[in-house]
């Protein structure tokens, strides 16, 4: 039954994730300009050291489109990717908290050197301005309050994740 739920949930989550990534990319013309020359090339995003207690996420394979955005290749694309991006996901809560805070994850990038350089630039320089998006939806006052709430939540998650990382070291 869990595999049935995963089979339905994974495509829905991945499609929304790609929409968010493309939203962030499209907000920066320089980002799209960096990716556009790589039209048709593929990037495999893999979560490494994922906790065994959690269902493991599939490798996410994305293809660069002509305007410099990304499209999902699906779960069954057997072709090798031009670039492999491996994310250290030993602590998913810490990874999520860092993402909320705008901190880039620890990555291992292997494959095409030019594409790797441009992907690393994107990781180092792109940030999602959530507050600006909320401003467009709800206005500046609500956006500011939600932004402050999100920042407080991210700080709390970072603290909890840090305690979880440090906890095994303290118990031995």
C-alpha cells in the first residue's frame, strides 16, 4: 500500500517542486541565461545518506529547456544524465531548515564541467524571495508578518536539527 501511495505522491510532489524551481529561475534573467546554452542536457539530483527509516526519494532527473528552465524527465528515463548533483541528506530536517534560511546545501557535483559550473553558480547565487511573492498575493503588511514567521520557524527548525545532529555524540 505504501508503494501505491508513493507512486501517486511522488509525481505530484516532483511536478510542484519543478514549478517552484522554475519560478525561482524565471525571476532571475541571469539564471535562465546561464542554463539556456545547455538546452537538452540533463541533471540528476540525488539525495545521499538518506535516513533508512524514511522512504527514500527517487533520483530526480531534470532536462534543460530552450529558455533555460527545467522539465522533469519522469521516473522511468533510463538515459544517463550529463550532470550528477548529490545532496548530503543525512539530516533532512536540517536540510529543510537551511533551505528555508536560504543556505545552499552541501553538494557533490560530477559530470560535464561547463554545466557543473553553471549549476554551482545557480546554487551559490539564486535565492527565492518568498516575501516578494507573498507581497504580490497578500500585500506588504501580511507579507512582512508571514516572512517574519517563516524566519522564526526556520531558526527553530535549525536549532532542532542541530540538536538532533549533536544528540548521538552526546549520548556516547
